[in-house]
C-alpha cells in the first residue's frame, strides 16, 4: 500500500458488520487498510498488551477486502501498525462503527474510542464512530451511520485535527434529524453484581444518564441528532489545579 490510505479498526472484532460498513464507506476516499481485533474487545479500555505474544492473522472480510486480525486490543491494532506492522502513517484512522453508543463517561471504557485516542498518540487524525443501536447486526443496519462517517471524514481530511485531539461521533438509531457539536454529558451506570458460587458477573441494565442537559452527547442522541464531540487526551482537571495548589501540600 503506497498511496495515502485510511486505517480502519474497531472493538467489536474483525467479523463485525459495523467494521465492514465503515471499511466499505472509507473506500470513497481511496485505499483502505483494515487492522482489527480477532475477537470482540468491547469495553477493554485503552489496553496495551505487554509481556505476551500477540497472534496476527490475515483474513478476508465478507466483501472480499483483506484485513489483519490481531489477538490484542483495538489500541494494540493502532500501535502495532505504527511500530511497523503496517504502512504508517495513514491519512486518517477511523474506529467503528461500534454496535452501541459511546458517550459521556463511556469513553475510557470504550475500545472504539481508545483506538482513536491511540491514533492521536501516534499523531494521526482519528475519529470514533458508534451507532446507538445495540441490536444492529447486519451491514444494512449501519448504512446511515456509514453515510454520516463519510460526511465527517470528508471534513477531517480537509481541515485536519489539533494535536492529541479526536472526534467522537455517535449516530442515533433511525434517521438523524441533523448534526450537533456537543460536549460530554453525565452517565448513570446501572451495573449490578451477580454472584454465582465462587464467581461474580457484572450485569444489570444498559446505562442511562442525564438526557435533558442541552448541548451534551447524551442530549443530542436522545433528541435524534448525530453527536460530534471533540475529545482531548489531556485529562487534567484544569479548573481544579488552583484549588489543589491551595492545599499547601508539604513534605
Ligand atoms: Mn464495541
């Protein structure tokens, strides 16, 4: 792959319909390279697989495209590509289209978003795409989201992104009313501990959140809009620095 290309990954695994839809959509912009986890890595966070072997296998997607299946996390797919496993850098890294939304405090859990954050660490513009439909199983279910991805990517390729910054894009189920640029909202998790003998599981209902706070990602999706949130890797709580400085911490 010598021409400038787009690198596609996800966290639902190399066999996911959303990956296929996104890879297919990115062909509109030229060459596409697919490097994705061999198995579902949803909610793996920004995991770096150290101190163990990582299997790498060439596979063929349902549309005939070649892909690399990596026995690691979504972020591994990007960092391994950057270390020389694949031609690098690409023009752009896209991650998704995730089965289910990634908003508010989901971001550090999300393999979809952290793959894009790894792209930002590697100084490549990166965008994460998630569809707010946990039952989306077929490529056709991702058709509208794939069109949204093309709209966003066209702009990112033209305008670039600032350092350490990604776009986190969530697409509502159904036909979007439009696009809103948003900030992170506030999630409310409904996880529950379920005991079974000597093991435990995390179960419970899907998370909800504060849906009526205008301008947040949660609000936009609840209202039927595409949500585009610029995310920065500097997680410093800038507004709290002065307070902590005022504590007079001394040894
Ligand atoms: Mn996922």
